[in-house]
């Protein structure tokens, strides 16, 4: 049995929602309501939210309820993440959020075509399922997770996909961060179009 997720985006498989601080990338340090949707077929072996992969484990929730919950908090920004949130049509959810004056940020691997209206698009491509080419030009931020040395070359290939104003970040994969962070520091000093992104929420011990 699979979820019958309606195409109109009015109901979405919701894994969790919580108010916290965005820990990584351009919006680091900003208060935001996280909306984590279930479902992902990208299959990163180092994924730290494998519980998100099976959409059927996560209840279909009306987007109006998600918007109502997000509106209760003073930080008027949401981060829609997953899983891979672009599996779903996000037009309805983002329109309702923006109507309430809430800024919409997304974290996506780009493996599916873009839907929704976004104030900030963070494209974090993964080796295991390539991003659709059209998403590169829409991205405000390219965030490449560095797991080993060869990922720098891979990051440069993806930097060619994005527009000239797109911010470029290299972020150490958490379990390898001791080994990888010094390499990223050297790389950014040699290639300053890139910046370092750290998963500061993990250092702060917040979700
Ligand atoms: Fe996990 Fe994200 Fe990779 Fe999906 S795209 S497997 S949720 S890290």
C-alpha cells in the first residue's frame, strides 16, 4: 500500500516539524520552523535521516495545518526539508506560507523538478541521484557535502550548473568532519569563491 499523496499538494507526508535555528548554509543562525517531509529515493549511504526515506511511515497531513503550526512562532521563516521534499508538489504549501508573510526556504538534492515559490533555494546535489539540470539556475545557494577528497572536483562540476550570483558552500560530512574540515579550510583559502558551511546545530546540540 502506498500513500495516495494528492497532486495538488494540499496533503503532504509529514515526518516532523519543529521551531529551531537554521544551523547550516547561508541562513545559518536564523530562527526558522522546520518542516521535514517523508520520502526519499536518493539513497546517500551517509544519510543522517534514513528514517525519512519511507514516505508511508509519515502521516499525510493537511498543508493548512502545517501553515497554522508554523504561524504560531515569532521567526517568520520555514525550512522545508526531508527526505527529498521536491518529490511533492509544493505550490500550495509555499503560497499559503507566503500569504501569511512567512519566508520559504528549501533544502533539496534537486533530484526532482522544482515546484513551489521560494525565497531561498539551497541545492545540495548528491552523487547517488543527479540533480535535474533546470534547478541549477534557480538555486540561491549550492551546498556540497564533502565526504572525501574527490568531492572537491565534483563540487566544481556542480558550480558550473548554477548562476553567477549563487553562493557556494563546502560542508564536511558530519562523521568525517575531523578529517575533512582541514582539507576544506585549505581548499577555500585557495579557491575563495567557496565558503565553509558547518552544521552548527550539531555543535550547539539543537535539532
Ligand atoms: Fe538522506 Fe538527503 Fe540523501 Fe535523501 S538526499 S538520502 S534525505 S541525505
